[in-house]
C-alpha cells in the first residue's frame, strides 16, 4: 500500500532492502513452525489445527503481498534496471522455493492428516505459482545499467538464474507445464544476457539439472508406455498423459540443444554428463536388453518425437575436443548396460564424419596421448572394443532399423549387420591420409581374442579388398603372409590371420596370385605354413593343379623326412604344419590330385598313424594335433583306405575315449565316424570295426558337453542315413536316455520353451557373468597359446621335472615301437650291441644325485 507513494528509484534503499530480509525470516519461521507442529495435527486437536491453518493463511497473504510488490514494479512502465530492485527477485525466489519444497513434502510432513489443511496448501501453491509467473514477467523487462558497477548487475542476474534452477529441481515432478515454462525462462534469460554472464554462469549445474530432468521425464514416459502395453484396454487419459510427458521430453531436449549450441566453448566439464545422457536414454529404449517393454507403436512415437533431437546434439558436439576425449577415453569403464549404447553412439559418429572437414576426421580417427594416465584411442579402435562387449546383444540377437533401399521394404537387421554395413560405408569414404590408422585398427581387431570382433574386422577388410584396387589387395595379402610366417607358434592370432589370408586370397587378381606363388613358392618347405591357410579353389584350374602337385610333393617328402629321423616330440610342430597343408590340398583341390599323389598321401598317413601312442595323445597337445589332422586326412580317402588300417583307427579311438581325452580330440573323431556311413565294411573285418563303431557312438552320445552332444547327434544322423549296416544303428543307442535324445533331435522336439522375456533375462545374466570373468583376465593370460608343451602344475623344488618327464616318455615310446617291430620280424644283428650301449648309459645316469 505504501509503494505508490514512494519514489521508484529509491525503492531498493528505502523499502526492499529494509523489509524483504525480514519478510524472508518471517516466512522461514512460519515454515519451521508448520513442520515442527504438524505431527500433533488431528481432527480432535482443534487448537493445533487452528494454529496451523492460521499460519498457512498468513503465508498465503504474504505471498499475495509480494505479488503486489512485483506487479507494482512491472506497472511503472519504465525501463527496469536490476540493480535498482535487486533485493526483490532474490527474496521472492527464496520464498517461492520454500513454498514449493513445503508443498512437495506435505504428504510426509502432515502424514495421514493432510486433508485437514489441503485446501490452504492448494491456495499456497497457486499463490506461489502466480508470484513466480509475475516475477518472470518482471525479470523479462529488466536490464543492466552500464553506469553502475557491471559486476553487481552480472552477479544479480546469475543469482536469479541459479535460484530458478533450484526451483526447477523442486517442481520437476509437480507440474509439467510450470516446469517447462521455468526452464524456458532460464534458457531465454541465459541467452538474453549471454554476452555479460556467460563466464559467470554455472554451466555444469545447468547442464546437469537439464539432463537429470530429461532422464526423469523420459523414464516417466517409458513407465506410462509400459502400463499401456500391459493393460488390455486403451485408456485415453493414460495416453494423453503419455503424449504430454513425451512433449516435455522433446521440449527439454530442444532446450539442451539450444543451450549447448550457444555456450559450447564453456561446456568442457559437461561432456561426461552429455555423453552419459545419450547412453542412459538408449540403454532404456529398445532394442537394448535393459529396455522397458513397450509396444512398437509407442517405440516409433518416442523415437520420432524425442530421440530425433539427440542426433543434432551429437552433430554439435562432433567438433568439440573435450567431447571427443570423453567418448574415446582409453580408461572409459562403462557398465554392461551402457556398452551397447556406446557402440550405437560410435556408429552414429562414424556416419557423420564423412561430411566433416579433414581436421575433424583426423581428430576422431587418430590416437593421442592426452596425459600420462589417459590416452584418446581412435574411433575405429573404440568401436571394435565396444562391439566386443556387446556379447549379449549379438547372441540374442537384437535387431535395429535397417538401411532403406530403393524399391525394397526396410527390414530389421542384427547388431552385427548394422555395425558391419556402417563400418564398410565409413571405410568407403575414408580419407587417404588416415589409411595407416585404418590398417592398424583392422589388424588389431583381427588379432583380438574375441572371435566375433575378429570376424567383423575380417569382413570389413574383405570389403576394403573388393572396394579398393587390385594392387592394394595384393599388398595386404603379402603383409598378412609375412605376419603368418613370423608367428612363433600356434596361437589364436595365427588362426585369425590364417582365415583372413584365405579370404583375401579369393579377391586377388590372377596375375597377383601368380606373383604370390613365385614369392612364396610351395616348393620350399619354409612356405608350407602359408599354404595350409589357402584354399586352392581360389586358383584357376590349371594353376590349382600345378600348385596342388607341388605342395603334395613337398609335403609327403617332409613327412618321410620326419619318419626317417629321430621322431622327437619337438619336431612334431613342423610335421603338423605339413599335415595341415596336405589336408588343405585334399579339401580344396582333391580332384586335382592324380592316383599316384593320393596313394602317396595315404601311405605316409598310414605310416604316421603307426607311431601314435595313446598316452601321448591324451597328454601331449602337439600329439593331439597330429591325431586331429591324421584322422580327417585318412577319412578323406575312406573309400580306398585299407580296411585293416580302418580297423586300427577304430581300435585306437575306442581305447582313447575310455581315457577321457580333451573335448577337441573327441570332436575330431566325429567327421571320420560320419564318413564311415558311405563305406561298405568287408565281411571279414566287420566283427573288428562294428563293435568299436557302436561303442564310440554310444560313448559320445552319452557325453554331457552340449557342444559335443550336438555335433555327435549330427554325425550319427549322417552316418545312420548313409550306412548299409543298419543293424549297427540300434546298438549305438545304449540307453533309453540316448534313444530319446536322438528321437528328439530327429523330430526337432524337446527344446526348452523359453519366452522372449525369459530369453532376454538369461542373456543379460550370461553377459554379466562373462563381463565379470573377462574383467579378471589379464592381457598376458589372454595372449597365451592354447598349444603349449606338455606341462602339469609347476613344482618349485623340481624346476626341470617336466623336461625329465617328456624325455622319459620319448624313451618309453621308442621302446614300445622297438618291441612292436620285434614281434613282426627278426631283429638285425647290430640291435643287441646298440641296446647294450644304451644300458651302459642308463647305468651311468643312476650315479647322478636324486632330489
């Protein structure tokens, strides 16, 4: 009532600065009184009820008085300078926030007695709502006075924006429209006074609050969508609320987009928050394993209304160095549920880069040592790393929106297809100056311990071979060939390189294939490790015949060289390489071999088989590999193989199975067994082969290893369908359980009836288990070869114990071979003399001290 009679220019000094601090204290005291006495409120206690209602009524009146003050200042119709009324906004905002906090906490403050004061609380909220609305109108009219201390004006406006930010966090769940209008005002004022307040604003707080509100609204939207999906009847009220919440999500996202665009240089410490926002949103939205289950229609509505706003946000951040550092941080440690969104984000970035300047592409595609502890990895390396951690999404698999093609309907694609297509598209647009980074990233991924990641890199490399020049393909084949030759021994990296070489070789131009044959001639034994990796089908008919002949000639010669040598375990590695080459020739160029060459291979195979020792097969990895190569090699010639040799092979396999060899040894038996279905066993040796055959199948069918079980069922079915010895089939089914297993396999029944939701839950659990397990595996352990020399647990007191064991096993094997020869034919005259020399050496060894 006094304001109309006071000078506008002296309001701050004579009234606001004097009265408003006392007003705030009075209001805070009343809020404290309400909170402390609310526990005694009841319909019976009229005294406290009256007291509390009187306090609330006074608070409503006080808010009304403040509204009158704000309206009076607005009505002056003069240009309002914030410094002249600075006590008014700060005091009003303090009171508004206290009011909203009290209203928000009213259920817990008044407990079950809220109905006794609910009418006044509603009036209080409305009055505060009106007061804030009036204040925002006032603040929209203010300006800073250049003649007054600039810092005062800046600090006052910054204080107003930060106070409104606090109010936003209070009202986010109370009123959607009011919440949105408050944010709209914050963004508007920030931009209006941008030139003077940008360095004073707490950008991180604003971005964090905005991101929190976006996530909160998005989760509310998903909850409403889930409720509608679970409900059979369509509730129009729920759908209207869903649309309203979705519009709020879009508004907040657009506000973030606008703010980010204007203040990007000041947001270096906000990049983690923005990155996390993107990941969190996509982790809760299909097709993420951790997504809320909502209908397809609602998915499309959310994607088309809200998610589309995230794409321009990424475009804005694409050139911002701190954001690049956050996304490509070498120490980025994301939980399981955020790995898939990270992979999607990297694909989005990859799609956007071709339209960016060269310096931006270089920024994303090159590594950089940011500090001693932090490195920024390249985009491609980050993509392969992230892809490696999406095991659950790959195995389910999840499906994503496919790429539209002209004249074709859009189809959903798996994550593998999605990443592979976009990666190849990116490679096609790759800047030539960045090719060294591309080569390094592809090679590192090919050498990855994760099979699916290695396969993705191979697919991309094959695309590069087809898309690029013939010379580039030939160059890459040569590099891979040299890498294979430089590998020190068997390891998973060598297997991956071998597969890559085999695939790339098909894309080589014929003249380059000829050059490769000349450079890595199959006539030289040192090049045999390469030729075990190459499919001879990639060569022309004439070249295939010539090369197969050369490889066979060298390979059989090397086998005979081993047979005529001391035949030590240490030489088995080179022998296995030769056997692998011969197997490659048979599998991919068998028709190119003449009868003499086939006979030569069978003969060396027969002689090598005679030296296999059951104990060594069960205990020595290199001997296991020899066994695993000889068996399919002999199986290739099953129709012309000596029946007596087949009998020996079956006997050895039966004896071996009873000693429980490793799984990979049992697996290799299956191809040989299935090939017997095409072979008519002569009557004379049926009694030797058929019992062993039924015994082997019975043992393998009863195995509990699921992978072995599946392959055994397939091999048994193939054998049963092709064999002329039908009587043996029932003998292989040794138990009722085995019979049921085979019947279920043939009828394709007995599968676990698993719902889609249960399947997703199982995959999530498996992913968590794998993630926990691989997190504990060190890089050194991951690089260990699976084919190591025979070794049991190391004993510190006997450092050379395993070497002793290996040497003695070799001696024992040689004695067994000698004994076998003595049973077949008379011994030569020199044998006894040599044995006496050996006995003398054994006696000398006995004098050495034993520990």
